[in-house]
C-alpha cells in the first residue's frame, strides 16, 4: 500500500499494484499524440524509477543535468508540477525532497482514451492533427497523428460520407468495366484526381452519374476503353445536371421572369397622364403608383 500511496502522489490515483508497471507503457503508447519527445519520455521514466526506489529522496542531484531542459519543457506543456515534500520529526524538518506531479499528464491520457472510445463506437470521420514540437526543437515528429479531433460540422461529415460512397461505388464500376482491380492506396494520384472531379460536381445523384458513365463507356470503341477515358466520362457526367434538375431550373426561371414582369412599372405616355391626373385631383398617390405597377 505504501508503494501505491507514493505513486498516487506522483501520477494520480493508482488502483492496483500492477499499474506501477504498466504506466510507463501507457505513456509510451500515447507519446506522439501527447507531443512528448524521446528525451522527455526518458525523463518521465527516470522519475518513475526514482519514486519506486524512495519517494522522499528525490533531489536535483539525482536528476542528470542533461534532463534539466526536459523538466522545464514538461512544465511549460502543463504535464509536470514540482512540489516540495518535507519530513518532520519532533516539529523539526529533517528531510526535504521533490514531488514530481504528473497528474495533468494522466488526465490528458484519459482524455485521449475517451476520444478513442468515441471514434470506435461512432466510427466518425476524423481530421488530422500534428503533435506539438518540443520547446527546444528536438525530436520533432511531423507525421500525422491518428486518431485526432472529431469532426463536428454536419455538412462536412455529410460531404465526406458522400465522397467515400462515391469512391467505393466508382471502384466497383471500374473493376466491372476494365476487369482489373483498383487499389486506391497504390494509385494515390488517380484517387486524388477523382476527389478533385467529385468536389467540382454539379450532380449529387451518384447512382445516376455512374449509370451515365457506364452507358457512355460501352458506346466507345473497344480500343478506347481504358482507365483515363473512363475518368473523362465520369467528369462529364458529374458536371452534367440531370433532366429533372434542368426542368426545375427552367420552371424556376420562368416563374421568376413572370414575377419580374408582373411587378415592373410599365412605360408609356398614358400611364404618365394617369399619374398627373391623380395629382391634379388631389388623389391618393400610393394607390396610383400601385395601379401603375400592377397593370399589364
């Protein structure tokens, strides 16, 4: 129990003795996502080791001078708090040591664990973030870290889902028409070009687009049925409005034209004379303007 109490003061509540051994591996697992450098991780493990030996005897002399920067860096990142521990006997201080409090580090790891659970349960899309660089420009990892922050924009999520649906359905069509496997991971430029075409689309009906593409492809001579030609046909289909959309647009434009015509003030000397007559008679000008505006 004494070991648990010592380590709880260092790293937060410890429920089982086995946690003393697993904690360094837990920090190692989340090291890159926490933005920890290799030397900072080594420093944390060294503190754990000293705590395990004797909690009250950690002094600056026990910490290698080369770790001074790591200690400052961890404090600046908010992962480390240093407290002074004093041992009293007969109301007199007999020992002074340091407590390296990594509770904030543990809390951050718990947040990452909860985020991982949400990603596993919801299977939600994620954005890519990068780990924070060291304050001393060492061991900087520029690789993307997964998983990361959950997307919260409904439109962005819906667009990404539609894009994934498009890529999956096009892959099936590609393999059906060209009789060869399409591996997006091996053909990244081809995939990126498909995504670019998709983002510039006019037609959102993926099934119709692929059906149009398929029919157009079958009309090509056999010698012209290759991957890039299929891509060109897809681009034309995605940028082509279907008939129902065109009809709706035509109806809308016609309605707008009629409305514009209805409320346009007609020109003509007779309308001007009518307005002058109302003025001479001292009539209501608002009614006069209204009648002029609505007469055909």
